[in-house]
């Protein structure tokens, strides 16, 4: 093999190996001591490569079925890339409640929204186990690589089911590189236990998106 090519492969391979090792360490630690993803790690997780090749915000937003005027709840908005894509589809008559349990993440998101002059996204501190929404009041609920972080996913899914309107959609998208990545059969099992019904599924083992309803 050409020496230069070998050096290039080694240089490119080192970051990949470091990333895989980091993912393995984080997975092990979170199994023993469950904790939410820190605010600083959202900068690492929500990166341009992910958004361009694996989890494209516009594509994911389209798959959620977001429509003009919809009331939407996003759990775990991170930097807001996917929040903004959905907000664009629902227009000024709709609203996205971007909820998280960490005020620091919401504060950073609000700064970005103010800078971009986006008015139809409301960052909201809330508990996914006991959401501050009325029964049957939300058209769409979505989460990007967030549901597996929650210690009791079935309990949360039952709460999603409570606030979801009949005919509404609950949409999840997962990525293999995420430290908490679940196989799609695992996520389906959680949803079925919560009384949800599978509507659509997209993608492959590396990155998939599942849509559920409560009917």
C-alpha cells in the first residue's frame, strides 16, 4: 500500500477510534449512573456532518407530518436544528414547545431564537413524566435521539399518549452513534407497552425514524 495513503488512513482512523471509545465509555457510565446529556455535549452531538448526511432536519421534519398551524412538542431540543425545521413547516400560526429539564439548554436555545427572530418556538422547562399540557391538546410530539436517555421510557410514552390529539403523531429518530442508541424493535416494544400503534417507519439500522399514534 502507498505510504502516503496509509498515513492518510491512519490520520482519519484515529478520530473514529476515539469517537467509538468515547461512545463506549459514555454508555457504560450511563448504565451505572443515569444522567441527562450535559449542555456542552449538545454542541458535539448536533454537528454539521450528522445534519447533512445522517439526520437531515428538513427530512425529519417532513416525516413527522408537521403541517401549518400545528401544536408541536419537542423533547430534548439541544441546539434547536430540528426544532427550527419543524417550526418552519408549521408557520406563524403554529407553535413548537421545546421542552427540557435543563434550564441551561433552554437559555442557549432562546439566545439562538432571539438572534434569528424566530417567534413560533417556546423553550419550556418541563418534566416528561408529568407534562404541563392538557389531555388531547398536541398534534405532534417528536424527539431526536432523546427517548433512550430517559430512565423510564414507557412511563414517558404513556404521558405523550395522554396529551396527543386523536389522529396525532409521536415521532422518534435514532442514530447508531448516539451513546443510548436502541434497536428499533426495542423502541417499538416501549411504544406498544404504552398503548401506541406504529404508523410509519423510515431509514435503516444506522439511522431510523418511527411514527406512532394512539389509535
